C-alpha cells in the first residue's frame, strides 16, 4: 500500500536520525532524554498521518477518472504533488524541535547546530521516499502532463549550492564564533557524506522516474489520462532509458507519421487508436545463436520477403523487425482491421507449409485486436515514434506462449475466426487473462 511505503520511508529516516544522535555521543554531545519523547511523538504523528493518507488515497483511487472533470483531476493532482514537499517540511520541523530542545537544556548552540545538520540528508530522504505516492497516483490518471521537466542539471547544481552554503556557514561559524572547534572536522565530514547520500538519492529518483515513465509508455491503458511527452535534458538520462525501449519496439522512420502501405503514403493518426495487431516470430533466438550462418540468414531473408508481400497486400504495416521477429499493424490506412486480418491469415495459411517455409523454423504467429498508442517521444536522437499498448503486448504473448508452432489468435477474435481453444495466460502488465486459440 502506498501510505505504508510513505510511513516506512519516514520510519527509516527517523531510525537513521536516532543512529546519528548515538554517533554524536563519543564526541561529547549528550542528547536529553526528553528528545526521546519528541521522537516518539513524531512517530505517532506520522502514523496518524499515514492512516489519514490511506483513506484519502483509497477514496481517490476509487474514482473513475473518465467521469471526472478536468478541474477535479487537476485539483487532486496538485494535492498529491504537495505530499513530498509537506513531508520534507514536517521532517525539518521535527529535527528543529529536537535541536531547539537540546539548546534549551544545554545552552550550547554548537551541539544544537550539530544536531540540526541532519536536516541536510533528512529532508532529501523524506522528500524522495514520499514520491512513490505521486508516481502511482499519476499512473491512475490523476495527472496533467507537462511537456518540460525541471532540468537535471539545474536540480543537481541547486543541491550542490545548498551544500556549499552549509560548508561555508560552518567555516564562518568556526572562524568568527569558534562554534565547531571542539568537534574539529566532524561537521565538514558529515556534510560531505550527506552530499554523497543526497546525490545518490537524486540519481536513484531519476532512474525511478524513468521506470514509471516506461510503464506508462509500455501499457498506456493502465494510465487512464494523458500519455506524457518525455522532454530531453542536458544529461539525457531519462531519454536514454526511453531510447533503449524504443529500439525494441519501433523503427526510425524519417517521414513519420507518414508511412508507406502497399505502395501508398498514408498519414498515421497519433494517439490512441483501435487496430489489428500481429507478431511473427520467424526463429527461436536460442537456436539462432547456435546455428547462425550465412545460409540461415539467406533463408530468413527469403522467408521475410514472402511475409512482407502478404502483409503489404493485406494493408498491414510492419512497425518492427529485428531479423527474426516482426510487429504488424492493420487499420492504419482506415481499412477494417478484421477484414485485413482475415485476408492476411488466408494468404499466410496457403503458403505456411510451402517451399519458402520448409527450410526454416517458423515458430509462431500471434494475432489480436486492440488499442495501440502511436506517438512521438523526444529522445537523445531527436523526435522518434513509438508504438505501445496492451494489444502489442498481447500479440507478443500469443507468438511466444504456446508450446507448438502455428498461427494463434486471442479470444477477442474467437467470434470472427475459426480456431481450437488452447488455453489462457495472464498478461503481467495488466493482469488480464488472454484466451489463446489456434487458427484452423
């Protein structure tokens, strides 16, 4: 549960703070016993807040975003986005209260300042550990896309400036007020270690952000709202993640969104559309690595040439090909995808056992219908297309899951095509069960 993750992150942060207080003991810093009561009180406070957050998240996730007005979605999005900031402020006040109470008892500002230094890593830990809620709620549709994300360089420099100010402040306090001389280089060492921890958390959050973005791109059906446009940045870290995934699912088409279908140029509609989807697996990857030769490559090319002609004549478009697998879409040109699939399967069945295929292992063909997201992502190599969606993932499963070779289709086509029921498999990205039929 998301509130449990939030609570766990804050409890871990409190534990680290307690460990930090214990580390200070050998340096002559005595922590008042009442500080334990403050810590216990804060644990109770965040536990109550976690409970409130649980009921709030449970309530909003029960909403159907399709029935909400855009203003309502914006309002919920803003509220959720405030959670990490408010958590960081709350933790800052907690550290400040422990530090202030220490000063009240000991009248030693140096020990209080040393305790307060934990604010540096503590606020970063509390902020980034609270962002899981933001990511998860966005995936449920409570988010309005921004085309420009804060620059990674800007945030990195901002964090660095904060720590430089801290080091400069310690230096001034040492030089003018002799505040930290008793502890020698401990404050400097702690700030430097804290800086490394904060940068690590920041980089980790970048990779986590990229992971959530890829989840949205891979199965946009999970994301009920808008599909985000990924903006590039100076380091291009997020874009690199996106580009690697794009390389698996799409080709670099200079004219996109204009594609060639059966010798005709067709302008493709960007966004969510309903298409026929096919995935052809020409050869087992493991066998390919064992038996790779020029003869085999020549056979694969001849086999694909035959398939390409069939796909083209049925109005299909090959959006992915890596030498042994191909992804196909029907309906890009406005034709009925069901009729296009039927035409393709009839022609494919006629040549499936022909001479073109006898000399090569044709593993499986998977056919389905469904929604596909067609869009553009700004990556490190410029603007490139992407084809993602539940339908594409289904077709891939259909071409890999059945044990035997053949042509398989999903239960979505069982009233349109004739086939033998094979079984069903769960699509892990959406947890939906897919019925599998063998085409006859």
